[in-house]
C-alpha cells in the first residue's frame, strides 16, 4: 500500500511539474516571438488525441511488468551517460564531425546512422549489461496478447493521415516527381531507413532503456513516461541549436528558445510513444510507429540522397 501511494504521489507530482514546464515553455515562445502555436497543436494532437486513442486501443493489453533490480543505480548511470557522453561526445562533436567528414550523400548518411546506432543502442546496452541488467525484457516483441496489431494499424493510419494534412510532405514528394519507377523502391526502403535511423535508435534508448529505469525508480509508470518525454525533447536541443539554421523548424539564435521548442513541441510526441510502450511493453510497436512519423517528411531527402 505504501508503494502504491508513493507511486501515485510521484505520478501527480510529475504531471503537475510537466504542465508547468510545458506551459512555461509555450509562454516563453510566445513572449519572445517564437512559434508557440506548433506546441499547442502538437500537444493537442499527440499529447491528447493520439495518446487517448492509444489508451483505448491498448485496453486489455497483457503486458508483463519489467523488473529492474537496481533502478536508482541504473537510472543514475543512464542519466549520467545522457548528460556527458551522449550530449557532449555524440551530439556536440560526433554529429558535427560526421556532417563535415563527407559531403551530403550516401557516405554521410551511412556514417550518421552508424554513430546513432552506437550512441543510442550499443553503448546503452553495454552499460545496462555492465550494471547487471538484462536486455531480453527490453527487446521483447509483444506480438501476442498486447493489442499489437490493432494498435499498429489504427494508430499508424492516424499518424499518416496527420502527417499528410499538417506537413508539406506530399507537396515535397510531388516535386521528386513520384513516378512508379521511383516510388516502387523509395517508399519501402525509405520507411525501413527511417524506422532504423529514428525508430530503433531513439526508442531503444528512451523507451526501452530510460523509461523502464525511471518507472522502476519512481514506482510509477506515469512518472516514468513523463520524465522520459521531457528528456526525449531536450535531447534534440543541442543538435538543433548547433546544426540548425534559418528555415529549420525550432531553430533560434536564442538557446532558451530552442530548449522551449523541444519541450513544447517534441515532448508531447514522447508522451504518446511512452504511453504506448508503458501499456504494451512492445519495443517493436513503438519503433514501427515512430518510423511512420518520420517516413513521409524525410522521403524527398531520402530519394535525393540515394537515387
């Protein structure tokens, strides 16, 4: 009973803290002339709409509870990794070096993907094993008994519909042009590439590794989802600030505005994926859905790179 009360308390505190953080970030964007409307829109669509739909679709999901033997130690180690090696070596120097080592093209994209796999998957996996944790529970597919297929199909269709309506993806694709000879290979390979580059890398680190540890540490699935979502958003800030520029969504010469953007716009997306993972414990499911979010917006660039 004491553990349950502590878990509920952690969830309430996390929810209140997130509401203030998201509201403060949105207010800062409004006060400094930033794009605050995108945060409101994304929060409504992903934070409320898709999260609510995911809740309904995963009702009755029989997901096992993932045990973490030393949640405080493992959480601290992962957070330290994110604040040092990940933020400084990977985001600060590694990605900048990769973009400069090769001109835009297949070689550069291959190098970037390799670095992402090391920083998001290999290094965290090694760290967890060194701390005595197990990778098996993280990587379980969850194809049976967790409402996998209906969640993938319905949410996947909803995500694609939203992307087509609210982003210029279709207009950009029309300029390729989208002939049959191009689309027959670009559509499937583009989805596979984005699922690997964005889905596998980010979901393994943030949902499979970090969220499970924070959930066990706080004794609350909701606190784990919220904490991970904030860190998921903030993780995009260094790269956006250092390698962005005019015309890049969320970039600003003001680093606080960039941070506010990642919290206001990106953390609600993390809430949706975090809820799905908490309800199903299927890493494959969130990986596939994440790939759909990045698929069409990056398809034109993928074709230009590999054609």
